[in-house]
């Protein structure tokens, strides 16, 4: 989600519009909407994601929400709760739609997001993501099927081993976390 432009949020009363800067004007920027980071005023993760929702496509917005969660800035549940308390304004609708409890799932990588898109397109039920199974963290888990899926990018396999058909350490961990059918499912 790299961008070449600089974006700022300012109160309506600020009239300056610096060249090369995208300005988001707000009727109010309260103390909960902004904070200082390294002495620089920045908007809260909630305000930033709402602003981003006005300019990003769904895929990029999903990446931003996942990154915010991964960095410990705000969770999807906290986002949903905050959005429920906010009046409608530009950006809230696409963010609410993205965070729908029946369709949104946290992921750790672009490859995982692509895999979820395949799952959705195939009409499959959404798996649990980033779940601990038998002591191992797995990418995707369907408990009702006792099924684990790991999406393995090349970053988990050393370059010297990429040409050999040998499981990566991540794959070996997934195998170790293997879920076996319960006796009543056999």
C-alpha cells in the first residue's frame, strides 16, 4: 500500500492547501481524533482509516485494516464499535461494509488475502484465520472439517532450497499441527 502523495487532515478553519498535499477537511478534530507521534500531530487510527476509505479500493482498504491490527493500532472489533457510534460521513460506509462480521477475516499477508478471495469466490464458508491448532499458529482453519490450510510464499523458504522439492520450515510446522479426524468423523 505505498503511495506517492502526502495526505493531511485539518479542521475546516484551516485554509492553506500546500502544493502536492491532499487535504482532508473535518468539521471537528477533537482530542480523540488526533494525537502526537514524535511531536507531530497525527490522526487516530480510526480517523486515518475513515480517510483512507474515501480514496482506496476495497482490497487496499482491507490491507490497511489488517496492517493497523497487526501493528496494534486498532482491532477490527474496536473499529466496528467506533463506527457504530459515529454519524455517517465520507469513508464510514465502505469501512462498515468491509468489516461485515460475515465476510471480514484478518490476514497476515497479501497471499492470505488472495487465498480468502478464492475461498469467497468459490462460495466456501470462511475459515478461522491466524488460529492456534494443536499448539501451532495456522493460516486457515475450518474446525467443522478438521482442515488446516497454510499459504506458503517463497519468503519462508531459503533461496538455496527453492529449486528442491523440500518442505519449508513453515510447511513442516503446518504438518506438525496436522488435524486428524475425530473418531466420530472417520
